C-alpha cells in the first residue's frame, strides 16, 4: 500500500479492529518501519491495554488537540520494539473532543515532522463522528470483517462511506475465520465475502485463542516468533508484509474437500 | 439434483443469498417495504396495458458490475 496513514475500521464493534491495529503495527515496526498507532476511540480507550502500555500514558491525543502538551510528549515508545509508538486517546472525554482538522494536522506532523514511516489509526465502531474523524486523516483503509451476517453488512456500509471519502486504497481483512466451520458449509468462505463486498483482500486471520492470551498479557501475538506457532500472529505478520508491497502467498486454512464434494464437481461439470 | 442427494442445505449458502439481497436494498437506499410498494404500482400500470392473471412476477434490485440495476421480469399475456 502506498498509503502512509491507514485507518483500521469495521462499522461493527468487537470484530478485531484494536487487535489488528496492535498486531499489524507491531509487525510493521518489527520489519523496520517507524510506526505510530493512534487510538481514536475517545472515552473507550483500549489500544494501550492491548499493547501493554497502559502504565505509561501521561498525555493523550485530546491533550495534543487542545494544546496541553506537545505532540512529542504524547508519543509513547513501545518497550519491546523501539520503532513502535502509541498515541493513546482520552478515557474521560467523549467524541465531541475530536476534530477532523486537528486529526489531519496531527497525522501530517507525525509523518513530516517526527519522521514516522507509517501511521495506523484505530477507528471507533460505528459510522458517526469518531469514525469520520479517524478516516479523515487516512489515505488507506483496512476494513476488518468477521464472516458473519452483521459484520459483513456493516462492512459494506463502511466501504461505501470510505469510497464517498475517496480513500484510494481500501483493503479487506477477514478476521476470526474458522476453517472447520467453512469446511462444513456453516461459515462464509473467503471467496464468498470477497464476492459480496467487492474489495481487495489483504489478509485472512484464523480464529485463534492465543490472541486472547496475548491480549491478557498485553503483548501483540505478531511479535511472538519461534516456539509454538501462533497462526493468527503469523497471519498479522503476513498482512504487514503485504502492506509493504511484498507478494505473500496465503496459507491454505481449508482442509481438502471430501470425496462427495469432488464427485459433485465432476458430475456438475457434465 | 446431485447436490441435493449428497449435501445438506448449507447454512452459508442461505446467508450468502440473504446478504446479497439485503445489501442490494442497502446500496440502493431502498427499504424492502418500499420495494413492495414499487412492485405493486409497477404491476398496476403493466396490467392496464397487458391484462393478465399470471402471477409470476419478479422485481428486484441487483448488482451488475459497478452499478445497481432494477430488474423487472413481468410476463405479459401474448395470446
């Protein structure tokens, strides 16, 4: 992706925006990019705890917006990867403290004055001012979707709003895919979701309980290499490489189809 | 037919059809209710010119490439 400022969004809540922001941000930083992840969910701050940096928040995005501190004072450097940085949001204010103009200026300053290579903006759920402000500073978007009815419908709405904003690079991450359910025909396949939503794919992340464990301890799973393989962590690392323009093959999460499926295909073709 | 013999009705296929339908209404900013009304009014006009009691009418919006189109399949009595 050419976009240096990328909004992570979904419409629906609870599909994995914050987890995706933390993991993709960490993986990009591990690949050598100077990355800042920004939490824009004013009043419902969470990116700090997911990344394990909650103890170090002094100033936040709204303090920057309202001139109580310099931008540099609000940037928190990660303890594991020194190119990874967090700009937390305010937990005590509400969305009315956001401003599209200040958001754009802050992102510009991060990229141009502070020398960041990439800014990931974690959007709040919904389609109101919080989302609009998060999207206003972005030239690319990662739309996170779960393969289920309400998430797909909300993603379609969000994609429409991103297109209305003329954001040039909109990419889809299918999160929490359960291969065994896809195999049974009880969950949408990747191709189904792509056909319905009509945007380019950039990642498939399998459901993985180790994501919850990694958030319990505040350490992004994409940073865990070696040891038992964390499937979702590896998928987030692949997404980071694809954002950087690498052509990374998709691992097959689907088991080979059964003999009847094969027969059906043979007869169906006749 | 073989699909019916070998496979049960997959829930994901039902979901896919439901999503395609609901998203076509969402994208056209049309409620299923006003779609029904449109259909009724359309049929009143059609029946005025082609009296018929064939009830096999189909009116829907669907995605064709980049745009949404209104597709109406209205059999007329040619005899």
